[in-house]
């Protein structure tokens, strides 16, 4: 369990996340304008009359965005509400031309209700993180402050793009329920899981660097063993796993210092400074906005049929959690290895392509990927390596390359040392398949019993004193003889065959 040592006691963390993902759709949530928001697109060229609140312009709900939300909800193992409503969230800011955001209020059932995702907990075991809700809402525009020295400009291309906000659940009525995020690392694993579910389903690119995924982070602390949920703070609009982890730890330590000095933590909205990794108060609870939600009079309640939900469910691909379970059950991989191989959809596809129709390869493929390939990201592009025609200038190791290398070891065509040498040569840019590289550099393993026996006989004849010592009980000398044979054969003899012949001849 992750804890922070204070002056008076050890402290544990209670973390909540509100994750916004940009829904993939050709058009916006309530208008026909293009939803392909990109900062490189000329400002205010993808804007409809609805987006900028021209008088008399009425919103029309995008059915595809609704289906995307249902799909994500099913991916979160969540309840899908058969009936939900949209409301106006009132506030004024220059990036919100309507003067309100169309959203789904917390007081009403959202399109997606209670659910859960599974991550690896800090103890190495699977852990469920509960989801409270996920709801659809409009994104705001983007203010640009670097265009003019004294003026700011508004780009409304992003205004009205569909967002799905996913909120974790804290069971305050049942303090024994620990299905919440309790460390910075678990927060990162949870967000990565949300990202991969969204990508696997085609619901969102969920790319933090591009802004299509961002999170608000709620943090509170309490003494280890306490069941009391204390006051939380919220740090807004985080767009990096690294900064989210940094903000959580800094904010937790800030709160601990306040408590240990006899103070109280107030329910503030915080901002995070990327420059020095600190948080500071952006808005206090007393200054919090009253959004004055009320039902949007231009939109009817959203009603979803059971047939629609089942139709969407039938199109669902395998999700990361199911992939992990398959790797453990079908291939006998550990929970840890299965988790590493499903960190992204591209990695799991690469692994599946390497295993192919030979499940006996799976453990060896997993070991090579985790211990070797992961250390050389420049030499295996999970997006392009599946297409061997797109290797570019650098040598890209493909699934078929690794499968062939593993097969050669299994066939006793090469030993482990030779396989590593072939792998290094591929990393260094050597062209050709592993078999071609082995032939080119004479790295085929000697498995011919007669040939190995000849070398063994020669080694025994040249080392009579060691033979006598071995026969008198110093069996540890077997390694000496194995080493001598391997040296004599340039490391090409099959070690298992060498051991078997030596034991037989030495008696």
C-alpha cells in the first residue's frame, strides 16, 4: 500500500478522477459542423450557427455520439440508462459563446451509470476501480493568448465537440470498500486503462498530448487505518500522466503538512504548475460557481431502447481486461506479464501476431518482448511493425522476426546465447531473417551427437587429472568439461546434448 510518512504518523491517499475524453465523430454533439478539431486548422472555420449561439438556432443531438457513449459505457462494465436528460450549465467565459454548456447534471441519471474497470493494484494483484457515472457534454472553445501582446482571441472550432466525462466512485457509506485509487501509480494505471478501452472501441483517440483526453484530480489524505474520508481538493485540466502523478504527490504532502501543523484543509480548486511541480489555490469553495442547472428546453429527454444497447454490445471487440484474462488462461502468463503486454492495444496486437497459431511460443515471446524489446522502442514500432513493407531507414523488428527466433531456439537450431547475438545484430541494423543471419554468421547449433561425442572424447583425453577427480566425487567439475566443449565448438554445441554425453562418458 502506498503511504507517505509524516512527522506524527503515516498517511494514505484517497484519489478521485474526472476524465474527459473527446468522442470520435464526424460532426459535433449538437450541430453538423466538423468535429475534427486540430490546433493546426485555421481558427473559426469549423463553426456552425448553433456553436456560436446565433438567435433561433436549435441544437440537434448527434445519434452517433450517443452510440459511442453507450459503447464506452459497456466497455466500463456499466449500466446504460434507458432515459436521461440534458441540462444547461450556466457560466460566462469568453470560450463559451452560448453562455452555458449543455451537459447532463449530477442530480439526474446520466447516459452511463455505475460501472468498474480493473487495474493492477500496487500489491501486484488485480483491483477494481468503481465508476460512478459517465455523461455527455459539449466542449468549450480555446482562448489564444500568444497572438497579440495585449489581446486574447477565441477559436470556436472546438466548441460543441462531444466530450464524455467519466467519474470514479467513492463509496462513502461503506468505508471498508477500497475500490478506489490510492496512489499516483494506480492513478496512472487507471487512466491508461481508460485510454486503451476508448481506443480499442474506437470511441476516442484519448491522446493527452493532443488534448483529446484530460483529467481533473481529486485528492484527500487520512492517517493509515482511518475510515474517515476527509476534505478533498480538485486540480483541474491535467494533460500528462507524469504531471498527474506529480500533482497528486505534491498535493497530498501539502495537505499532510497542514494537518500535522494543526490546520484544516479547505475544499479548494487548485492549479498545477508544470514549471516547479507545485499546486496553488485557483478558487476557494466560497468562490465556487453556482451553475444554476436547468433542463434544456430545446432538447427532449434521451430514450434508449434495449435493442439499441444489445446491437451495440454485439459489435464490441475484445477489451484489454479480456485480453489479459486470455493471456493468463490460454498461455499461462503471469498477471504481471499479461498486464505489460496489454499496456496498449498496439502492443497486444503485436504479441498476438508473433504468437500466431502456435500458443507454445507465447511464454518465450512474452519474455523476449518484456526483457528485450521494451528496452529498445526505437527498433520496434507497434504501429508499423505489423506491416513489413514499412521498415523505413531503421531496422524494425517485426512479429515474424521474433516468432522465427523463438522457433529456432525451440528446434535446437540455435541456443539462447546465439539467439541473443542474432537479436543484437538485428538491433544494429543487420538485414535478413533470423535464419538468414544465423547462416551468414555461422551460428547454427551443433546437435549431431557423433560430432559432439568426438569433441567430448578429445576433451576427456586431454584432461585426465580432472577426469579422475570427477570420478572420485568432485562432480562439480562437470561444468569445467561443459565449458571446454563449448569453447572448442565456438559455443555452437547444444548444451543439453553436451551434458548428456559427458555424464554418460564420465560415469
